[in-house]
C-alpha cells in the first residue's frame, strides 16, 4: 500500500513538473508570417499606425458537419512581443474539408489592445472570412470589416479596410480546401510574458 502511494505521489510530481515545464513558452520568430502581410500596401498602413497586433502563423481548421480550429500566436505592442495567444473555435453546420491559414489582428489603440489581452476575448458569431488565393481579395469580418490580403505577389489588388470596434483582421490562405471559412466565434486566450 505504501509503495502504491509513493508511486502515485511520484507520478503526480512528475506530471506537475512536466506541465509547469511545458507552460513556459518561448518567444518565436514570426518574421516570415509578418513579412507576408507587410507585402500588401493596404496592410502596411496598419503596421505603421496600429497600437499593436496579434499574429498567428498557422491556424488549422477542419470539419465535416462538426468542425474546429486551433492556432498559437504572439501579441506585439510597440514592435515587441508582449505575450502569447491562442485561438480556438468549434462549429456545427454545413462544412467539409480542412485548411490552414495565417491571421493577423491589428489593435487601433490601447483600449482595443487591452480588450484583446484581458484574458478571454471572442469575436462575435457574425464575424467571417473568405479564404484567398493568389491575386484574390479577402473579406474579413472578425471585426465586421472588409479587408484585403493576398497569398500571391504584392501586386495583387486588395480591398480597402478600416478598424471596427478598434480592430482590423486579415487572413492569408496557406493551403487546403474547405467549403466554409469563418472567424466568427473564435475565442482567444492571452498569457503575458513572464
């Protein structure tokens, strides 16, 4: 009996240590993803004028009637990483396929930044995005805006956008095919740098 208790205590200690170790996240180099968005002149304006932004290099999404998505990213303020973020969503309805995309969310001011980094931020159900391919336009509604981003060269024509509720969202299709793409209902978590 005593050996069983010692074994359980040791296993519990190892699991707790592993969880603590895995929760220590490291700042990663997301410059390649950021550069993809900077190639668009319309998006460049946001890099120049926003209070900060959150970037997700890859959000994976899959569904067959029931679907879900997940991705990890970093939040920037003043050009420096201020913390880590993750996004997830679940959905039910007509959907089939899988895809991967990058996403960036710009914060117009400190209020919008603080709203996002408050711990649990969520886009409303009306938020949506259209997957884009080279030379195509994208409409993102993560904040109800129309936005442009391109999977192709910077010469692709993009739609104008503006902040809505202090945020502007852009997506960049990386691959896959899905009959539906939505960012509505996305839930974000935030963990500040230690």
